[in-house]
């Protein structure tokens, strides 16, 4: 008993087209996953930079003596990583406060990053 053409199944050409469509979709998903992983790593790095900068700002704001005017810098270790920081302090005569700029950049080997910068003010010494 012979089956009609409509019930025979897929032809080789139809299978090849289906595989090509599946391969294109799979490649798009793999690329999207790679981009997602890279963004997640960048967010992790940015978050740690911001935590380091906020911790340093909290120390500056809660220290009984305000920082001296001028530029200073150094390195700090946090979470097993190395960060380079720079602090600039300028007296703002119009407002009567110290304008502080704090910039933090990760310098751990293999993890160089952009800087996170915080700007805030503090009252000068009496």
C-alpha cells in the first residue's frame, strides 16, 4: 500500500533549510549570551569601584579634621583587588566650603577600568 505524497514526511531540502534556520538562531543566542556575560562582569567591576569610592568619601566626611587642600593620591586594596585613587580638594570662597573630587580606578592586573568619580562638599576647618 502506497502512501500519498502529503504523508511521506520532509524532503532533504526541507531538512537542510530547517537546520540552517536553527543554526542562525543558535548563533544569535550564543552572541547574545556572550554580550550578557561581558556586561555582567562590567557591572560587577563598576559596583566594586563605586563601593570603594563611597567608603573613601564616608571616611573623608566623618573624619574630625577635613582633608587639606590640593591633590593627593594612592592605592587601596578591597575585595582582593587593587584600586588607584586621586583626591582633589579646593576651597570654594563663594559658598565657604571645601569642594572635594574623588576618583577611583581599578588597577588589578588584567582588570583595568574606567574611573568612578564622586564630587561632594565639606565644611572647612574652623
